[in-house]
């Protein structure tokens, strides 16, 4: 359930970044500020159970993200 909630929160934040009415979203990493220009989900989140760690679940998804320094 937590993995799905985190995926959903990430999806909600990245949804709509870019596009026709784009607003650039600032992200600070290691003291440097970058701007997310667009984020497109390429593969919808897939729920998986980790075979090596019992009772550990994850959601795998792939995004294409454009960033400006």
C-alpha cells in the first residue's frame, strides 16, 4: 500500500509539468538549482513483490524528464 501511495504522489506532482502552459519546477540538489521542464510517464506503474526481501513491495515506472541547469 505504501509503495502505491508514493507512486501516486510522484505521479500527481509530475503530472502536468511541461506542456503548452508550462511552469518550470525548481529542484535543488547538492546546493544547485535545476528546473524540470517536462516529465512524461513512459510506462505506467507496475506493482511488484521483491523476491529477495519478504513482504517488500515496490512500484516500477519509467519517466522521461527534461531538466535545465
